[in-house]
C-alpha cells in the first residue's frame, strides 16, 4: 500500500497526516464555536461539534492504495491523459474548502500505470491542508518518481471558497495551476499536445 508518510520529503513537503483524536477535536470544535458566539445547546446543534470534527477528519485522511504499474509491453509511446478528476481539498490559510478538477497525463517509458491510480494520487495529496500550487507539484513529483516516464503533466482548476465566501467574495472565479516535467516541459510540441488533450469546459 502507498502511504504518504513513507514518501521522501521532497514529494510530500510538510503536509503529512498526523494522529487523530476525535474526542479532543470535538471539544475543540465546541470551544471554537462558543468563542464565536455560536451556541450548541439546542437539540439540532448538540452533535454539531462532533460532526464538525468528523468532517474535517475525513477531509484530512487520504485512503491508502497500491500504486499498480505494469510493463509497457506494447511500447506505447503516446500521451495518456485522464481528465476532470474531482479535487476536494482545504486551503491551509483559512481552512475553507476548494474544489475543482485535475487533468493528469504522462508519456510512458518502460512502465504504464493503472488509470484509476492517477485519481488516487490526486486524492492522496488533496486530503491535507493545502495550497493549489503545492498540490499540483506534488502530484507531478510523485508520478515522475514512481513511473519514471518520459514526461508528466498536471493541471488543476479549482474554486476557492476563501475567495467566494469571505474577503473579496468573487463568485464564479477559478484558479488554474500547472506542473510539467520531462519532455512535456522541454518540448513545445509535446507541451502543446498535452494542453490540447485537456477537456474543454471542465
């Protein structure tokens, strides 16, 4: 099973899952809400601190998985792109969600990867307090390290509720980030081909 805690620091940065204590988190959530003037004494609100703790625990817990790769027996040498992978993460600055899609592609060399694993990798790094820039780079770094492909490309498009629900409050805005490695970064024609493969209107 692939565990983010076992990865080299260069791949995961400083965003490792820690130990969970739901009881302590529930007490902290109740104190937090009370400090903001939110009463939890009513029947409908009595379990809200627990629900809040469980919700954030889920958002911060990536699922373990096996990074299944296979020999590239057919010597496939064209791009593999999986588009519109759902992204759900939490902004590390305000702890508000950001959601969107990731488009992940690679140019195989000796090995290919099970397609569902591309979505698993996105989720693994998204399930932490994050910045979109770091998340994009981490997915690309991980695939580059585990597949040793000729090239990797990652694009993430997301809406940040720290922009839409507070502060500037600009609804409908999206942020796009990209990370390219290998020939997808070095060759203009390969870079253009990757971006052309990204679904439009995603």
